[in-house]
């Protein structure tokens, strides 16, 4: 059983954060929350999302799992204007999701959850540095790095108490230094890892510019990026595996 | 024994890439290259892979396009090349195998041409693993730091041997003959679309309640790369006869038939020339700039044709997966 009403913006934010990594996913319709965990086919980027029942106008669920084509569902949600409410109801018999938006009715065929890639285990990471910054700052570093390279180094210098976003291109280099004055918070520890910009750019697209992004970083370890949406009732954690540093 | 005969006996199952990540695969290089050559030649304008002096190196495109699939699934390929051709040239048995192989390849080409829009062009051409192709493939693999070894004779037999002694987790070949060389686990269609197909020896034997030696005998009754087979005996009858009479010679005697060189052919499957003289380095550290230069400058292949493949190789070898931490 699943029946819910949710604002179009909240649903779009939730779906966008997952669709940057995968085309299909399982949605867990738990009693207290709507949850998605997915990893991209190459096992490089993972998303763990939860949206509390309280983020919905109304929410009734009993722990079922559905499989959806995210592109399709996003297209439908895209038919709603900002501020519209989206009604969702699962028909258990036909295994279809009925979606209603301001008089528009759409019946979405679901995908067998067993045919979707297994939900990943969350890696067990002991990360030495934690940087809290605004989404817009992270975005600025990523955009600049993308001008010169296809990969990006995230580094914390514990002595300087500063967070660096760096990229080395064939000819040009980019370096963004953010010290504790620029950051919301910094727990400094030695940390330096290299990441693919392809993935980070996609994740960055989903991260709201005004969000506080908690970045956990280690030495050649995956990075964890955590932010909230829907007034703190939605939580997203991205994990991205590093590239091997050749030098 | 034709491929379809052996296929009907083999224990086959779909094998998701997730199950084989981190494995080593001894790839029958001749078999793998041949498939890539036919596809490349079929779908690519020959100007792209022909140098100014007319040398064709379609293999270089094939290698660059085929390798990423291994790396992206965290598989280490070990390419096993056929060797010792000159030594065996005078050998009657080997000669027959070569003739049969060539005939099969011509047939495969004819079939490929049958459904191709470029049938006319292809049928006028023959695809051969020339000396240049063999050499440039080795050179390119070396630059990409992909392990390869030269078998004393059949690459297929050497790959099966490495699988048997545990130096390779799988054999990579489209050929069902790896069963006859005793390979425990063969992956087919490794670099095709979709998931590979796993072919296993022990379940094959269990299914028909025969021994490995008996499987080879069944194959010989049906016909192998080395012999014609007895007319009227298919795989099912073969299994029945071998079970009834114990082995090949029992069946031949009972039916008053004869297979020339039967002893020697059996030995070729049971105990083919193989070597232990190789080293496998599974840490792959390709020199991509040198590989690019080799393919596009030295051998004048259009950069556009191979760039995507090189990019895929690059990102696959430098990008780690999250599973390393879970």
C-alpha cells in the first residue's frame, strides 16, 4: 500500500539527486520514509536518499518496494508547475503507479525490482577531514576545475587549516583555496584524493547552491557529500570512489 | 565435432559480470582477434586502418575497442597466442587442422556476408591474421601493459592448461573446444554486448555421467578440428555409445569403424604441448600516450576511430570502485 501527496519541487529534488547516477532504481516505501539507495553501473558513485513522511502533505506506506524508470518519472513530475501538488498511488494488483497532477492523470508501469541492480552496501569509511561549505562554493570550484581538466583533487592542509579544490590540466591549472573563514566548519585532518569530474559535475547539479554540504575526505579514499533538502526532511549522501593518483 | 554439437552437450549458464570481477582470463588470442577483425573490417571504411603503403592493421582498432570491457569489469586478460607454427608445419595432423580451420573461417565469412549490406565488398576480401597483425597486436598489448604469452603450439590448449592449474580463473574463447582441452571454466562472448556465457567442464561431465576422457572420445566420434568423425553419430548417440562401450576404441571396434591417427589426436587433447614458462603481472599500468602514438602515428589509424576506446581504458584503469571499501 502506498498513497501520498507531495509538492512537485520536493519530489523533483529527490528524483534529480538519484537520476544523475542511475536510470532505474528501487524505491523503498517505508512507513516513516521514502528511501532510495543506488550505485552507478561502474560502482563508482553511490547515492543514499531518504525523504521523511513529514516532508509529504500526506503519506501512507507499509514497507513495499517498487522499481521505477527515473527518466520517465521525472518527465511526469516535470509536467507540474512549481507549487503544484503531485498525488501518487500504487495499484498493488496491476503494479502500476497512478500519478495525478492538477487534473492530469498518468499511469506509470513499474519495473520488477528484482531486475534492478542490487542496492549497494554503504562503504565503511573512516575519513579524517570534514569540511562544511555552501553548495555554491563547491560548485564554483567544480566549474573552474572543469575548464582545465577531467579530474579534480580535493585536499585539506591541516597546518593551514584550509580546504583546496585543485585541477591540473595539460596547459592550465586551477586552484581554489577556502580557509576556515570561508567555510562554515572545518575539522582538519590530512586528506587528499583525486576524483573524476564527470561524476562530481553530475552530483553537483543536484546539490542546491544554498545547501550546507558536509564533505568528508580522506587520503585516497572515497569522498562523502551530505546535504539536506525539503527543509531538513530530506537527506542525501553521495559517495564517490577516488581515482588512482599516478604521481 | 562442430560447434553446435559440442554446444548441445556443454553445461552453459549466463554469468553476470558482477560475479567475475577481479578475475584473470586467459584469452585465446587468435580466436578473439579473429572475431574483432571480421567485425572491424565489416563495419569500418578500410581507409581508416590502412597505412599509406597499403598495410592493413584493423586489429589495432579491434584491440582498442575490445579491451575496455575487460578493464571496466575489473578483469585481467592474459592473451595467449598460437606458437610454434613452423615446427608443426610438416605434421600431418596439424596440417589437417589448419585446413579445417581455414574452411571454417571461410564459411563464417560467407555467413557474415549473407546478412551484411556490404556483402559484395566483404566477400571479395579475406580476413587473415597476417604477420603484421600478430606483431602489432603484441606491440600494442605491451604498451598497454596487458599480459600476453606465446603458447608452444595451440593458444587454446595453453589457455585451458592455465585455467586447469589455477593461473587463470577462466579461459576466454568462443570455441567450445576448450572443454576438450580440459578447461574447467570458459567464458564466451566476453566482449560482446550483454553478459558473458559460462561453460563449465565438471557440470558438463556430471550431466552426461561421463569422464573427461570419454567426453573427448564422444567429440572424436562426432568429429573434431583434427578428424572427420563417424558419419551418423551425433552428440547424443556419441554419449550413448561411449557409455556402452567404455571408450573410443571400444566403439570403433564394435562398429567396425576406423579413425586415422586416433591415438595421436586423443593425446593432442589430453596432453597438448604447453608451457609453464611465463609470468603474469596483474597490475596493469598502461602507457596510454605511447599506445595512442603507436596506433595513430606509427600505424596511421584515424584518431577518431580509437579515441573513445583509449578514454575508456584510461578511466577504467585509474578509477577505483566503491566495492573496494565495502
